[in-house]
C-alpha cells in the first residue's frame, strides 16, 4: 500500500506520484460502479499488482472538489487574466471568483501580458480588484512579475485557472523550468485562445510548491450557486449587507439598500455590482427551467 497524489489523468489512466516515483494506475472497477471519479489533486492509496500495473484502491477524503476546472484539494486559485489578447472577460473572472469563494479557497488575481497595454489601462483593471484580492501583474514573455507571483504562492497547492490563451501554461513554464509545457497562440480570427492545454496536470515549481495547470475556457456556467447566497461570495459587499433596510434585501432594486448606496459612493466597483446582478439573474433563470 502506497499513498500518493494524482498528478494527471489521461484516457482512463491516472498518474500517481509518491515520493519521486510516478505510478501509472487504473481505478478499481468498483469506483465506476459507485459513480466515483478520481480527480487530479486527489490523495489516494494505491496497490502494486505487479511490476508494471497498479490500481487506485481508495480516495482519501477531499478538502474540496471543482468540476470546471476539474481539480481536487486546491488551496489557492490563481485567476489568470490577460491584459489584452484575449481582452479581460469580467463575467468569466467573477464567476471563477464566486466558485473559489464558495469553497473558501485562497485567491490571487494575476494580470498577465502586461506588455500589451499601458499603465493607465493596467490601472483600470487593478482598480476593480486591488482592494478585494491580492493582484500581481506579470509578463509571461519576459518573466517580469513571476518572482512576485511565486512569492505570493508560497508553498500552497495552487491551481491556475482562466480563459484560454491568457498565458497560464507560459507562466507555468516560468515557475518551473524542468518541463516545457505546450503553449499556443491565440486565434487571429476569433481573438480567443485555442485551448492548447487539454488536461489538468500538477507540477512542482522550482521553489517546491505544487501548481496545477488547467485547460482554459471561453464560457463559464455557474452550476450550483444559490442566488440568495450570492452576495456572501462578493467579499466587498459583506460589510454593507447588514445596513440594508430589509433583512432579505438582495440589492437589486429594494428601497434603502446599503449595497446600492455603496456602489453610488464608489465603495463597491460598478462593474463588480453589475456582474453580481447578472449572475443573480442567471442563477434565477436557470432554476426556472
Ligand atoms: N505578449 C504576450 N504574450 C504572452 C504572454 N504570456 C503568454 N503569451 C502568449 O499567449 C499565448 C497563449 O499562451 P498559453 O500559455 O498557451 O495560454 P493558456 O492560458 O495556457 O491557454 P490554454 O491552454 O488554451 O488555456 C502564447 O502565444 C504565449 O506565447 C505575455 O505576457 N505577453
Ligand atoms: Mg495552457
Ligand atoms: Zn441591499
């Protein structure tokens, strides 16, 4: 019996790292029968059947589990946003943030490709998030800011997440230099990433932290949030919620809403508020069908 971490899963095989050895494993048949799927990041107990074959016997209790990106046991999400190419998509960013907030993971926002825009434009993006989350600006092309990002990661297990083409794998190649992970241009025609990374994989950074590279996406659906709890997942709203006139205020159009007042006074960023409303309605809409 050996305990290890699933670092990659491809075509029914799971790659389990225990110490310096990576075992190629199958999952025990019973998992499938019981509807249990192993995830990258899972701590597992494996058993060597013979020289070349091993099976996963048991998945140890998870700290958390995410479906998109499909990862388990994440301490910190690094939401990678491109300053341009592709342009920042606040809808995807805020949905990822809500997903991470829901499971109480740590969050870092990384604004990459800072070589493509000027300081004024960088500040415009910083303004939205800098008072809520740690934000780091990087350039995957030159390596600028990568040290700072690495310092922020510390020795947490962090997962890179964000739209396709924002530079997640490029940053990964800067954080760890042992392997070269494939990266890809964004499409000239659609201005979107080409989904270069196809599977989740865990790497060890040069400073010894574990980091998940994940496939990017171009859209993102909220799967199981509750609209009435959504406001708790916008940390900058928390200190205002108690000030609303009505206990069940959801800050949409209720009179005496303290949150809306904070938006008017510039204490909650208008774009964040707009994205809150949009998500709120989307969740409601989804429930109706
Ligand atoms: N100008 C500029 N280009 C960058 C920077 N970082 C990455 N790129 C380029 O952006 C493109 C996409 O980079 P990837 O690292 O493949 O992006 P990704 O987020 O891993 O994309 P998926 O795997 O599809 O999710 C590549 O052509 C990179 O060379 C940067 O800081 N500045
Ligand atoms: Mg990638
Ligand atoms: Zn309110």
